[in-house]
C-alpha cells in the first residue's frame, strides 16, 4: 500500500513537471496605481523625430511620470538620459554571440549593421530591471513614433492595454518557437508590432525565469542564439511579438483595444493625421522623404 502511494506521488510530481508552461495560466501581481515610465531607445538617425516623440509622450501618455531616452550619448535635454553602456550586455557582446553562430559575422558589414537592431530589442526587455527606480509599468515607445491623442495603457486592474498591428514575418515566429517552445502567434490576423508596448515587470520576471531555466544561460544570450543564421542580417526576432503572444498565452491580463494609427513617410503628414483623429503615427527612418537620411 505504501509503495502504491509512493508511485502515485511520483506520478503526480511527474505530471506537474511535464506540464507545458502555456497550460498554466498565471495571475500576475500587477500594480495599476504605479505610474507609467516611458522608455525610448534611440539612435542618432532618429534624433530629428525624437523631440516630437518625447513631447507627445509628455502630453498624451496618461499617468506618465518619467520619460527616459536610452542611447550611447545624450540626444535630448527634454528627457532623462540613460547611458546604454551601463547595461549588463553590449553591442559587442551581442556581436560576439552571433559570431559564435556564424564565423562570417564579424567580417560582414551587412550583418554587423544589424547588431544595433537586436541590441534595442534586448534593451527593451532589460530596462525594467536595470534602470534605477523605474516603474513596474514601462511603456516602450519607438523613437520614430508620435502620439497625437491621449492614450491609456493600463486599466483600473493593472491589465495591459494594447493596439495590435497586422505585420506578419515568418522568421519572428520561428525564433519564438526556438526561444520558448510552445510560444506561437495567437491571433493569425493580429500582430504585436505597433511601435509601442507596455512591459510589466511581473510578466517579464516570469518570462526571464522560463527562458533562463530552459537555455541555462542569460536571457540576452538565449535571445541571440535562437536567431537563425539565415535571418541574422535581415530581421530574425521581434521583442513585441514575443511579449504580446506570451501574455496572451500565459495570462488573461491583457486587453486588445483598437487605436487609429498609421505609418507615414513624411513628418508633414502629422498635422493631417491629427486632424483626422489618429491616435499615433510612426515615421520610419528608411521611408522618410522630408528629412535628410543620416
């Protein structure tokens, strides 16, 4: 009888251990009363739009407290500056990781040019842990994005509010599956990529624990190692897709709500979009026609 009970106990333990992460819904301890701190990771190529981004965040992010620009040098006097060299990883360490996967990486200017792109994504994940005294509610806002109307990003219960996009890029989801098996695109017509996202520390702690225990290395290292070699020089991962789909699968503490937004290729289009009651616009460096490309 004792042996039978011992067998049942072992079976129960095995069943719990074998349970997939996405079968265990979490209720995160989210703090709705925490203010929103805005993080803008910026390269000097977006400096011309950065000022508009900062001012729009100050005016239109509900319950905003701090506006923080993370960059390699101070790019604005209108926001706090966080020196990206203070982070626990660097562009060089990311480059070294990719070079260990692909020996041609360090000698390829095309591939080296993408390091900053991956660095920004990883920075977004780490900022809620490494920037001193930052809120548990961190709005990641792309430097080329300008808010045109006041927007709420968290509800009265602390749930994340997000306006999705429609982008679909297969390598993002191939990376996700290697990064955290079982992580998938939840809604086939909705993308997490809309140039902003509320990152909440309690969710990130859970995600970091799952990733680091699975890969037995630091989160940023696993992020790099799961990028397919064929996609390194292109677009092999997406922080917004990872976070968006992870919260959808892991918890019910996300609400999708539509906002009116669009991509524009001229800053002169901002005023007409504001008059048309858009909530925000994004003006990407590679598409801009009315600014000198640096």
